[in-house]
C-alpha cells in the first residue's frame, strides 16, 4: 500500500512534469541534429513510425524510443494531475474556468493518442498515373483516373490541376470524385491526393495514397486544446489583473 | 506590405523577405497596446522599434518571392497557419524585450506582463500548429512529417509549455521565468531562420 502511495505521489508532481518536459526537449533537440545527417531518416515519412524504428539500428533510433518512454511517463503524470485537480476544484464557483487546464491536458492526450494510432497503422504510397490508368488500394478498391485536367495561364505556367477519378469495387462502379491540390478524395479511410502533373509526352499525375488512422483523434484533440486554451486565457488574464 | 499584398493578390507571407517584414509589422502591431500598460512608454517602444527595424533590415538580404504560388499554398488553412505563427513569434519577441527591461529595472509588473504576453503567444502558436496540421492533412496526406522544422516547432512549443508549468512553482517566479522567456525567443529565431539555414526541411522559412 505504501509503495502504491509513493508511486502516486511521484506522479502527482508538477516538478516531475517540468523534468519530463525538459528531458523530452533535450531528446528532440538531439534528434533534430541527427535526422538530417543519417540517411536512414529519409525513409521515416514513408512507413509507420514503429515499423521504421523496428527496422533500423537502435544506434540511431534510441532517442525516439527514449522520447516515447518519456511521453508514456508524461501521459501518466498528466492524467493523474488532471484527475486530482478536478476532484479538488469540483466545488468551485468558476468551475468551467478552473478546469480549462484539464481540457488542454485532455486535448494534448488526444493528440498523443492520435500519433500513437498513426505511428502504428498509417500508410503512404505514391505512383505516377496516366489518363485511363487504374490503381488498386490496399483495401481492394480500384481507382480509375478518367481524366487529368490543367489550368494554364498565358505564359504557359500550370496554375492549377485536377483529376477525375472513379472508384470500382471489383467491376462495379461505386462513386466518382474530383481531386485537386488541397482537395483529396476519401474512401474507406484512404485519401487520394494529387501532388503534381506533367503534360509531356502524355498527361500524367503524381498521386499519393495515404491513410492516417489518428487524423480524427488529432482534430478532436486540437479542438479541445484550443477550447481549453481560450478559457484559460480569459481566466488567467482576470487573475493576473487582480494581482497587479 | 499592403502594396505588395495588392501587387501579388495575396497576403505577403511567402519566403523570408515577406515573413521578416510581416514579423516586424506584427511586433509593432502588438507593441502599441502593450505600451499602454507600461508606466514609461518610451522604455518599451524604443527597443521594440529597434527590433522591428532590425528585422526589416534583415529582410533586405532575402530575395522577394515574386513567382505565382503553387496551388497547394492557396488555402485558408495555410495562410492562417503562417499568420498565426508570426503573430506568436512577434509576441514572444515582445515578451523577450519586456524580460530584458525587467532585468534592468526589476519591476514586478514587467514579469507579469511578460507572462501574459507569452500566454497569448502560446495560444496563437498552438492554434497555428493545429491549423498547420489540418492544412498538412489536406495538402500532403498527413498532419505530421518528421522534418527538422517540425521537430523544432515542437521543441519551441514544449519550451513555452515548460515556461508556463515552471511559472506555477514559486521558485521559478521572477528572474528564472524571465530568463526562460528571453531564451524562448532565441529558440524562436532558430526555429524560424536557423533551421532553414542549417538543416534540410520541407518548410522554406
């Protein structure tokens, strides 16, 4: 029982949060200098993070493993501190304002969770496609690129581009869509992105197929974080003004 | 800046030439209301004007980006991401100047003012990161890329998170937190200009 209490006290500490953030900062600082130097990092954005970390030498990935370890500790620390704070302050008159830091913490945890999901199950693949060519997605659907369209200005510069696509499930057409920069098409968790086009010798487009399982979770986290941040800002401004 | 905006038909926030100018204008924009909170207005305005002039001077070393924008940059999410980032950078710069004034004059009010400015800057910077993630998801298929620039953005965000958490402890109030606020702007400058100069990244500024 005493050991449990000691563990709880260890995690219920602001000092621990500060130290964990400091160590995390130091690890990322180190990593930012290693990343551009080691050629192995060039493939980091093409496969899920955990797969990449398992496939590469721990001599270059140790700082990422350590950062994940620190993030696990920070998650426990954040959760316990937030629960304790809500319990302590639940009777307060300005309850919503006082729990705003906890809303920020929940948003932060959602974002961390989204990264965990994406680090495990993300997918990215690129290919050049021509008008009329087809691409099979990892979930079995087929995408046919019916037309590649360009918008060219008077000087010959391609201002914008798009592609008309059709989804097929076996031989049955399911739906059709138009993709353009910043306007991908989503189907069963997969996003189809058009990166660039070329017109010669025949119209072709660089396509990326991507799956980010953590995207929705990250959006929820972002909204919660900002909502908490705005309420905290109002609360803190009032509090600091009262102090002056 | 307005003239250039009209000339280009967009907010001038592409490349170091435009963004340094935008940063300089943002610093002045935020400095004016903050000055009203100070007893001696000239004490703050004078270093802030010098800081702004320095950034304008620095912008002259970079070529203006006059070619048409790639379509992937023509979106609300991208423009908001950049504008909010530079508003936050400007506030962090202002907080650093106020921190230096605190070290010289030892007025407690300056330390509190620095904290409030950093809090607003942190809020805008967090929003900028979230907006950048949304843009990245629609433009590149992912809300996060492992590049030195993005890593440094997280370092900067974590550093100010550290500042905000540290300031909750009594020991950190006063000079230590002010020092953190000043150091933060050094990290801002490295994230903004240093990373592009010394490391390869998908961001060009």
